[in-house]
C-alpha cells in the first residue's frame, strides 16, 4: 500500500508540474485565452512561473531520446506507411544551445561580437540559375534547386572532405543524388524532420516528394498538384503536415498522409490579394509566419490557421521576401525589397530592431540567423557581398565578397554548425565553413 501511495503522490506531483509548464508556456507565447482555460481546468495558478521555454526544451530532449532509441532498433512508424529506409543517424538533432534573449535588444550596449572567419569553396554547378537551398535539420545534408528543374542533394561530410583536399581515394563527389521530375523552375525545398524525405515546390504548381535513402531513385514517389505556383514549402515539426506558400494569398495546409488541403477561414478579414514569398513554421509548430508580395508579414496560429498578428506594410509597399521565427518563437526576422532586415516582436507586433546596409531590391532575398542566433546574414545585390550583423546590437560586423560571378539569389545557414551556403545567377553553389 505504501508503494502504491508513493507512486500516486509522485504521479500527482508530475502532473501538477506538467500543468504548470503548459500554462506558463501558453502565457509566455501570448496564447492568453488558452492559458486561462488550462489554468482554470487544472486549478493551476495563472501566475505560475517557469524558466523561459522550459517545456519546449524538455520536449526537444525527449524527442532526441526517442530518436536515439529508434536508431538503436526500437520500432517506429514510417512516413506514409512505406518501407523506405532511413540513413544511419538521420534526424538526430544536436542539443540546442540556450536561446538568445532578444527582449534586451533595446538595452544592448557595448562592442559587438566578432563573426568568425570562413573559408569558401565552389562545390557544384547547375545548368541554369541556382534558385534555392535548404539544410536538413541535423545539418548532415544540403539540397539545392535550380531553374534547370533539377535538385541536387549534397552530403556535408563529403563537402568538408572536398574542401580539405583529401583525395587519397580519388576525387570527392559531394553530390550524392540528383533528382529530375519538375517541368518548371524549383522555388523552394524542405527536409522531413524525421524521415529521409525531401520535398520541392516549383512553378509547375506541384509539390514533389523524394526518398533520398534510395540510391537509384531519380523521380518523386508522391506528388501534390496545387492550383498555383508553389513559392515556398515547409514541414510541420511533427512531419504530419506541410505548408505551401503560393501565388494564392493564403497558405495552403496539407495533410501529408491524405493530401487534403485546408485554408484559413478568416480570409475575408485580411484584405489581402497578394502572393506569399515564404512560409515557415515556428520551432514547436504552434505558429507559422508568411512574408507576402504586398510587403506584409503575418503570424498564424498553427492549429486553427487563424491570423493572430498582421504587420501590414512591414516593408512598406514593396515585397517582404523572407520571414523566420527566433528559436524562442517570440520574435520574427523579416527581409524585404526595401533593403531592410527587421526584427519584430510577435506579441505586440512592434519593430524592435532594423539591420541596414545591404541593398536588395531585385531578388527574393533572405535574411537568416546563424546557428546560435548571435548573427544575421544577408546579401548585398549592389556589391555582391555577404553582409553580417550582430543580432543584438544591429551593428554590421562583416562584409565579405561572395565570390559568385553575379549576385547570389539565396543564402541559407546550417542549423547545426558554423557553415552556410550561397547560390545564384552564376549557377554555382558555394559552401562556407568556419576556418580552423
């Protein structure tokens, strides 16, 4: 009886801790009504305190343990109930570093941090403009898409081997797969968070699914036929859903198992008729953000697909070309054709920092964080340079020649290490890594 009583008490204590973490998480991420409802239902004080993003960190650790168990033979459900293999260790994420506290951005004073020196190498070339690039979430793979309708998949370890110049066994070939299945230029790519699945969105109005665990596969094994030019694609962190930003003003939400498409119900309230350049989920999937051609940045509830924050004219009347959440989901970094990069607070929709000094008025340029969120990177179209800012102070800390013949159209940073990729109008793909 004593053992059962102790067990009951321990379980009750654990449930109370979980309830407190849920209430704190919802409140801190501006889901006020939801936090009040959970607090009332569980009799948890609404003012309960927990370390910032504690629940998110615990879930991330639990997922990492679950994946580690899976890699050691514990059964798991394959995507689409297929028998596709999984590359060894794929999807195992490194332990996330502490989040940068952007709430102190206005009070930040003193010297900016120094961005480490990088070396760069031309690693491949498409037959036409290289339009987009994406790293896998574990940083082990890189995919690039081109106007020539091809997709190249790189293994990062082989790129590094190529850069070192280790040729004992002959030339190192970092491209391990090339896919040909689109009829028009590739606009965007994304990796499934757990399975060896790569998706692509293209001007031919399709989203295609490629299994890169199969060495001989060159064509998609699943296809979503959309009604519009697919400009941006992004998997939900669970891998069960994906978002497509298209020429339609509202993001298309797809169930990846049924391919059913869902749209937000409050479209008429937004007064928008502009295409979406980019759509990205937050780290937990509780929200997603869209950057539109009308210059607006909008934040949406990841469950209800309702618009919860609309920043109209975020980049005045010109295109907002990219938008992404900070890891703590409290801020959004956006880039636009007004040659500005801006940091917005999600809760209040207020501008908290501008990053100036990079001209981008022509291409669908990106502004991206490095892997620790201490720095922001973008491209200057006029000077053909990579521009880097200290994320907290806003100071420009580096300007590096891109080494491209012509301005890069895309910049993407690895989520796992100090490395990034640029690609563009000269058809080439360049890999950058921190100098040893």
